[in-house]
C-alpha cells in the first residue's frame, strides 16, 4: 500500500512556489488582501469614513465645478463656463492667485527650512533642555490667537508699540496705519505666518532626527565623510525622507491655505485686496454668495496647484543624498 502511495506522489507534479514576479500587480494585491483579511476588517471603519467624507466629496466637487449650483436648486450643467469666468472675467481671482503664489513662495520654503534647521539645532541639546526649547519654539503654534499681539504691536494709533517707539525717536510725525496700508499688510502677514510656522512639521523633523542610527555616522566617517555638512547631505537627510515629505506636505498645505491671520489682522477684505488669497475667494463665493459651482471651480484650481507643488517637492527630495 505504501508503494502505491509513493508511486502516486511521484506521478503528481510538485507545486512550485509562486513568486511576486510571476503574478500581476492586481493578482498579488488580491492575494495579499485575502491573506490579511483580518487587518482590512479592522481598518474598515476608518476606510469607510475617509471614503465618505474625503474621497467622495473631492470627486463631487470636481463635478460641481462644471455646473451652476446655489445649494437650493438642482445643479445645471454649464461646462467650462466657470473656468472661463475665473480666468477671463474675474480680475479679483487673478489678483488672489498672484498674492497666493507670492505668499506660498516665501512662507513655504522659508518655514520648511527654518523648521528643519531649528529641529537640527534642538536635536544636539541634552534631553531636558531639548524638551524646554522645543516647547518655546512650538508655543506660538499651539497658543490659539496669540498672533493678535502683532495687532497690538502694530496698532494704527500712538498706543501701538511700534508707532509709539517711532514717535518717541522722532522718526515719524504721525502714526503709520500698518494694517490699513497696502504697502505693509502683506509683509507683516508673511512675518506673522513665519512666526507661527513651527508646527507639526517641526515636531516630525525632531522625531526623524531622533530615529537615525548613530552607527551610520561612524560608517560614514570610515567611508570618507569629513564634516557635518557632508553628514547632513549623505546620511541625515536620506535617513529621514519620510519626515521630510510629511513636512513638505504640511508646509504646502499651510502656505496655500493661509487666510485666517489676514482676516484677523487686516480685515476681510484687506485694503485694496492686497492680501486677498485663493482661500478668501473660495470662502467668499462658497460661504457668502452661495455660488457653490463657481466655488468648486476655484477649489479645483487650488487643488491642482497644491498637487503640482507636491510633485515638485517629491522630485526635489528624490535628489537628496545624490
């Protein structure tokens, strides 16, 4: 009997292990999902909520951008009319794009580099001192409307700290209307934005620096790395690319979504629309005028700009360490 079993086993072909290369990406994904179905069941509540309140609204917004919709009547398909109106008839939108790009080009890279440099400095401190200094730099970001002290400092009367000092020194004869003068509004808002820019990305950089294997620096010294700048470029930055990408996304989101500080300091709208951004334009048409279709078109343009910025950052970060 055992001989027959052995013969039968010999006749049957042996099953060969299936490697990743022998399967398409779809088949491999389905196979992994089947093997790890318990994990997907545990993640299902988050997936359902994320799909319902994030993914689906984004695609709905894309579609509404081609309609005339006022939140009461049914949407009416108008094709590309909203986008033609944006770029050909809406001068305020063009000004908002210009202000947004200027603001993002300054605050985005500067806040990103500033966050990393300060995190790199803090990482060299002893643990207890590191915790204290981190709190000091992070405090403006978690203190709510603390930026309102800038409104007191640059108040438009003689009781403002800056105007008071300038008057006492004889440098001016009358108080400067800082937040009512188009020449001062944008620079002051940029400074305040940078002051409050050490947020989540700053903490992510500190965490990334803490997780770098110290033995890599010893290996780098053996391989010919001679100074701290070479350590930074060839070891530190490549070892924390995930944190760098996360920080870049947060900086881009903050730079293009800026608007609350302008409203608090310079009013809405700011004088001569000098600090009017795409977010202001979006909130104006979506929240005040209820032109939802037009607001969705504005949101789509902002989304495309932010996606393009993220792709550019990905390309730049891929060059790190090369």
